[in-house]
């Protein structure tokens, strides 16, 4: 019989606002992370502060926002109206307090729940807010949400506006680092959605005149567009649209009131439906929906009154109404496309003809692949995917749209020993493992047909659930986990080629990573240090004098599950796979996977020399 536990008044405890945020940060900012992923917490902190400055611009106050990130310190300065001086402390430290509850002041704001800056305050080791208006200034400083200093200046020559400085708390965010690539992408979205706004980040200026058309121009090269970008604008909606010549699946950039809804929602579902209906009615043909949307690249932004999102991080819209006297989101978007896209196609028949040719091409390819697809699905079932190739995580047992999807990770690894180590040490709730059998095929220059004919690619595609669109991607993070030797590097390159060739949006949207595992273990009887580089090895040796035991890990299979848990848990090190904005995907694939060229030979020789120098130094 189990021992009875005492339950008295002493067991009842009330948490204040900052204690609750620090105890359950995921409720307020999603996952924590270390900055290697674009949806990690440190970027959400920046976004929460920045959203307030953006709302000032939307309300016609302040055309410039200045941002500085030096190391771990973030500073955001706007030239809006400034927080009312008597409420400076309250708006950053009292829950459910803010000006956005007054819908007259913030008609179509991103955040309405009064939580954003409070979460930033509570999760920062240093937080300072300063407001200037009417030639007066007020400021307050906090540490982990606790007020440490407060000032009021009667007279000041400073320009009006708000300045927020913060340092994410290392107790909450371990070993974090801001990556400028992710910050820049976020800022570009802000200026695309707010033409006329200038954002200056560490001295670099971001500005857009053409809104979402500029966004699509940045994300799809002119040579890869089937036709020039269609750009449509209404009072509360903006759409930019084209079809890719080389991309197979659909790709969407969706926004609500300036918020990047990476998981879509009612507005994106309505757009996909309305696009099909409008195209069918224009051509008078009952084309398959998948043929119409195949290879589509689109950006859509809408504004709604008091939006309802499915989580605090606002990545998916739940609202079904536009607000006020406007119709439902579905009806509004459908009516807009029916009128404006239809008019555009009638005025631009050359574009309409290009779209029709693209649809007919997709139809032919679908019919050619239909038999192969059926066989591929049968093979996937026979391979007993979820028991052999894929060891899934519990988040997906039942509801594939689980709120914890942002936390999910799929490790792609090779070999039984490596797969076994990761499987035994993983977090079974959010981490899954896909085991490769040998080296994957070099698919450069091959058609999508090979994805269904090749067992490894077919099963990987099925595991990720990305056959039609990455909107249904089952894992937010896809991590290539291979040995740090020649064979491991080759497998990495072949897998990256697979994604670039057939699913480039996986990389463009920041879902693909390389797992970094330690090269060395340096230890004595009292302490063990894992080293990821030669410099770290030297430092560890100096620290653990005299003559510690040094082990060189040659493969993932050599790392025991007891040790592996340290490398895929809180201290996981991931290197995001990013595209060079100055090089097209075709150029990238041709350089690395095409025929040998003097340029590539020189690149390999130079980088091989670096590796050989390191090996020689180890001896």
C-alpha cells in the first residue's frame, strides 16, 4: 500500500506573474532553444518588443526603428508616441495591462493580451524601458522581472518614443547566440508588410516600397518564375503570387496583422481554396486542386480585428471572422480573389496562358506518377515504416497538429549503432529517429519520379509528410546526424542535395540542421569535458592538468547512449543549413554535385588542407 502524502494549506501556493513566466516559459514564448532555430525563444523576445514599435508605426507614429544586437544585449528604439510616463512600470510588469485593449488606439494589432513585454522582462537578466514624450522622460530597470531602479526626468531634449534594452537570462536560455541571418529575415518581413517603414539593424538599413512583391522577389529568382509576380492589394489584404519552374511543392509566406503565421491557419486554408475556385471558374475547367497549386509560391497578408491565435506565439490563426461588419475570413478572401485575380487574368492573358500550361504540365506529371505513387505507398506500408525505418515521437501519437509540433525533431542517421545510440538517449516525447540504410542516391538532375522509386527517399518523404506541401511537415526540426568523417560528410551532402532538388522550402524556411557532436572527450577522475574543436580540446587539457585521458570520437556509434543524452538534450548544438542569397539553388547544386570543375577542385584542395593541418597537429 502506497504511503499517504500530506496535503495541507502549506501545499497551496500562488505564483506572481514573473514566477509563473519563468517556471513555464514555453506557455509564453514557445520553445527555448539556443538561437540555432528561427523560432527559438530569444527571437520571440525580440519580436515581442519589436511588435510594439511596429504598432506605433501602423498608427502613424514614427517611421524609423533602430535595433542593435551586440553579443547578448538587445536594444530597440522607436520614435512613436512613447508610453504614458505614469504607466512605464505597469505596462512591462503587470499582466493584462496595456494600451492594446483599447481597439480605437490599436485597431488591428498583433498582440492583444498584454503579455509580450512582461515575458521579455521576466526572462531577462537585465531589462530597461525608457519612454520620452512631451519633453519629459521616465525609465525603469529590472532584473528577472524585479524592479531595481526607476527615474523620472522633468526636462529632456530627447526625441519622443520608446527605448527597450534587454539581455536574455542565461539561466533560461543556455549557451544562446543571436544569428544575424534570422534577425535580418524577421526584419525584412516587417518592412515588406509595412512599406515606408525603415528599420536600421546594426547600421544596415531595411526598407521596402513594393511590399509582398519584394518578399517574393527575394525568395524566388526571376529565372525560376513561370510568369511575373502577380501583386494584388485591398484594404485589409495583400497577395503576391507566382509559380516556380523547378520547385515541386507549394510554398507560402502567410501573415496576420504583421505576424508571420508559420503554421498557417484559417486565412491560408481560405486562400488555397479560393485560388483553386477562381482558376477553375476563369478557365471553365474542373482542374485538380493539386495541379493548380503545384509549385505555387505565394505570400498573403491580412488584417483582422482582434485576431485569435491558437497559441501565445501566434504562429497559427484561429479566427474565422475579419471583425467589425466584415464577413468571415473565408468569404472575404474568396470574394477578393474572385474579383481581383479574375480581373488580372482577363487583362493579362499571357500570364493566364502560362498558368494554364503549368497546370497541364502538373496534370501530365501526376498521371505519369500515379502508378509509381501507388506502388511507393504500398512499399512504405510493407516496410512497416513506423516500426523499422522511423522511431516516432509521442507528440504524433494521435493528433498530428499537436501544439508541441514546434518542439519536434527528426534525426536522420546512418547505421544501426548510431541509430541505436540516439534512439536510446532521445526524448521520446519530441524526438524521432529515421535510420538510413547506406548512402542515399545522388539525385542531382533527376526528376521527382526518383523520390517514389528510391526506397530511402520514398520512406523519408512519407515520414516527413511533405509529398504535396510542407504545410503539413510533421517535424519542425530535421537534423542530419552523421559521423564527422569523409563518409559522414558525403551522406550530409547527398541529403542536402535531396532537399535542395525536391524540397528547397525545407531549407528556405529554416527546418534543416546538422548535428554537432564532440570530437574529443577529455577527463580525469573528477571531471569530464566534451570538446567540439581543437581549441576546446587544448583548453580542456590546460584545465584538467596533469595529463588527462583524451578520447577521439571517430563515429556516432562510439558514443554510448548515456553520453549521447548530453548532446541531443538541453546542450544540443545545431548548425542550421542556410542558402547563400547570392547563389541560386541550381548554381549551388551544380557547384557541389555537377561535373568536376577546376573551381570545385581548388575549393576541395584548400579545405582538405585545413583538415590535414588539424590532423597533423593532433599527432
